[in-house]
C-alpha cells in the first residue's frame, strides 16, 4: 500500500473515532490527490479547507476534528503546523463554557500542555490520566472530560512525547512523564489514587510507570505494544509505514535502522510486568495490523490482575467504538469499586516510590482478594457500572473541566493559544 492509500485508510479509522461520519469522509477523500506540502489537492490542504469552513460556520468542535485530520499523522510541514495550531484554538473556543481547563506545564525537557476537568484543591478527587497514542492529539479525547468529571474523577488529558503540543522527545524513559504529571497535580487531585487510560503506545508508558510508581492504582488500554512490537524482527516488516515514519519523527531517529536500535530499549519483560500488581484492562483487536498477538500472550502470563476484551477489528477497534468505550469505563469503575472494597495494596506514607519496593505481609493476598472482589463487584454492582458507563458511551467523542495546580509547574501554566486560524497559503 502506498503512502497516500495508507493515509486514506487511517483517515477512515481516525475520523470515525472522532465522530466524523463515513459519508463526510467519503465526500472528502476523492478530492485528495497527493501529500505534497502546499499543493491545493494535498492531504493537509483539503482537510484544512473543510475545517476552515466549519470554523467560520461556528462549529468549533467539528472544525477541531477536521484540523486534527489535516495535521495527521504529525505536524511536519507548514500546513500541518497551522492545522495543529488551529486544532488547539478551535477546541479552546469550544471548551470555555464547558468546565474544561487548559494547563501548560514546564517540564525539564520541554513543555507539556493538557486539558483538564474536576481539579479542585479543596476537594481532591481520584486522578484519571488520559493519553492517546503516537498519532492522536489530546483534542481527540478531551471532549470526554466533562463526563469523566461527572463520574467523580479529576480528569486530565495529555499527549505522548512529541505529539501535538508536547515538545518532549520520545524515548525508553518517557514513562517518567506520568509521575511528573502526578507530581504537578498533587495539590488539586488525589494522585495517590491514580488511574491511567492510556491508548495504544501510551498504554506501554502506563504499564512501565505502574511497575515503579505505586500511586498508579489501575491501567486501562487499547492495543498497547509491550515487547514483541519493539523487538520481533519477523513482525516489524508488517508494521505500516506511517507508524514507522511517525516513530522516527517522535524519537528523532534519522533512519529505520537507527529507529530499531532505539526501540531495542523499549520492551517490557516479565520482571517489569510481574511488578504491575494492579487491575489492568486491555482491549485486544483480533486483526490488529500494528500490535502482534504475542503481546496478549505475554500480558496474560505475567500480569497478576489482567482482564481482556477482544473485538474482531483492526488496531484501536474503530468499528466497535461504542462498545469499547463502555467496556473501558466499566473497567475503570470496577477497579475503583474494588479499591473501595479493600481489594488493593496500601500505599506507603509518601505515596510515591518504587512499586517493587513496597512491602507488606498481605500483598499476595490483597492481589488475590482484588481479583475476587472485581468479579463480585461486577456482578453485585452491574447496574451501577452499566449506568455510569452509559454516560460516556456511544454519544461521546472517541479516539481518534478550574484553578492552577500547585507545585513547581504552577508558574508555567498559561492560557496561551493562537486566537485566529492561520490561513493556508493560496496558490
């Protein structure tokens, strides 16, 4: 499959994930003839034109979704960079009356921007960190924030290193971004009770971080790479070229050989995964063209408390978005209910540190009780979980809410977004 054909195939999947109808996509794709930067019939120019039209019509969220497609898979040329800026700007227009807050955090290696809802220094709620994969910007997930806040979370949507507004470089230690976010949000969320909804490659970061940081109490992911994606030479030739090109962009690798050398440090082995003794929910796509089936086998053999949900679909299960969202939210609520019933390990007084360094005579029993408790809670509280998950169900936008957090990053918070769309060059 050539580059443009891959782009169009991915567009159908990511557009559906954002709530853009198949008819809308079918009306746009025939007008795209190439991916030459600046060409009137190019990928970025055609999608940007659609987004501009929606922005002028007063439909900022729809415009945002189209700008997200225009910058896909990453903002590597001038038109895509303008689309990235306008994706942020139009979401900013939409969110202002919906209790969604913008955070800009100063990280030692760059800048991390987030959207948030439910943060409150006086009434700190459990923290839910949401992060997409290597091609999905935070604006694709941020419309869920008000609903997640209504379900009782302090919810924050961030991006992977190198994606969207995140200026960090993606490398094997990028999992440290999650503890950084927890540290920054500690004054306005109950970070000692953190759940991570990490989609695709950010699920890999979440699993790695959970092995080290006991503040992470559950991980929920869709098609996360674990080991085989990074080090299986037989699988790698099957990986879509767009995925490879995007990884090169995020890591800074000059060529494919350098990328493979960098990725050799990414696999999670049984020693790391065995330390993730918390509930993990993992959505498997049986026809996943990116993630090898060996990842599920490894997780099933090493994670003490993993639950799987399989859909007959390609990566991200875009044809099953409603069912997938409901399962993920139910998985989050099940894990939260289990903790309330006592089926989890107590945290050390500091709330931080290496998970493998946490000791206690009841650790094994607590893990076992957690599994039993999950099952019992799911049956005993099924109605409540189903009702709550419906609140974020089929009507919620899919993949692809107020003061500043205290801590070292507080001074770096800003509401700095470009206010007007940057026009595309006219031929």
